[in-house]
């Protein structure tokens, strides 16, 4: 019997009032998870907005790859973030 089956078996043996209590608890857990996720998303968006407002250019995928390759090769020079993305 897997976890879901165990929970359903226990739940079905409870009175309707206790089943409602279990549902309320599950919804509370779910709302806390959603609230935490929303706070994190908002925080990250605020950080991104401040970086962009400061005039810094965010790295694109190509420049991230270039930095990774340069680090793997032992080159620690900063990749020019202002360089246009190379499609090749």
C-alpha cells in the first residue's frame, strides 16, 4: 500500500467533521507553500529590477556559456557582457 492509499484509508475512517479538518489542514499547507513561492518570486523580480535600473546588462545564455568555458580553461578574464550575442 503506497502513501496515498494509506492516507485515503485513514481519511475514509474519520467522521465528516474530522475529514473537513484534514482538508483544512491540507489547504493551509498548500497556501503556505504558495505564499513562500510568491515571496521568493517577488524578491527575485525586485533584485532583477534593481540590477537593470542600475544600468548593468544581464548576461544572456551565450555569455554565460562563454564564462563557463573560460573558467574551465583557466581563463579568469571577465567576458564582455556588452558584446552582442554570437549566433554561431
